[in-house]
């Protein structure tokens, strides 16, 4: 299983309770690779993954690189997860066909934009299309705005993803992560 975790992981690094619960679910599921494009909504979880000696956290230039990262992790005998914002889903549509065709497991956690109190109108189109785009590409999608329900949905998605070798996503509503302020 995974190597021991650092003391920094134990402290939570100012992560929200739901982010600590997701990190714990990653640990329980044996997630060893996490790819991400920096995102304020995922910051606490990213910090936890970066501080965890059992997880290789890789910053990506663009979200579709994460699909290749997770394919390589799976071929190398490791489990992985991809963290992104809803706007990044649009960048991944072609690569999601790769995951579907090759039947490798891929968990995607998506922080939503273009919803509640969004200040940036450029985020709205992909925010509206995210769930449908993922579903059309064969990704099993779960969604919540409830912090208490989120860890359970992630655990459910982890179990299904790796038991059935399929791509799945959990959409984290903008009400849960909060509105961005500029």
C-alpha cells in the first residue's frame, strides 16, 4: 500500500473538512498520482496531496495532459486522480475518448464555475455544458453542492472507477467552493 504520510498531511494545511475527507479517501483507495491545473477551489486538496509522500502530485500545463498522466499511472500499476475546474473539461473532450476506448480507470474531480455568483461570463458556457459533455463522452457523473455529501460521493466514485475500469467524475458545485472574488 502507500508509504507513511507526512506530518503536514496530519495538520490539514488549512484544508476544508471535505478536502481532508477526500484526501483520506484517496489514501484508502491507494491513489498514488494526482494531476492538476492550479485552481483555488482545489487548493486545500492540492496542498494535502503535495505534502503526502505517498502521492506524486503533478502540476499540468493543460487538463488534457492529465488523461495521459492517469493512463501512464494505470499502465505502471498505480491509481490516479485528476483535479480541474469545469472550464478544463472542454479541453479534455477528445482525450476522454482515449480513456473510454482503452478502458482505464480515471477519477476526475471538477470544481464548477459559471454558476452561483460567477463574476466571469466566459465561465458560464462550459459551466452549463460540463455535466453533459462528460456524460456524452461516457464518463459516469456525480454532482453535489453539499459538503457533507461530497466525501461519500468521492468514495463511491473511487470504488466504481477502479472496480469497473471506467472514467468517472464528481462535480463540486460553485456554492460549495464559494464564489471567486477579484
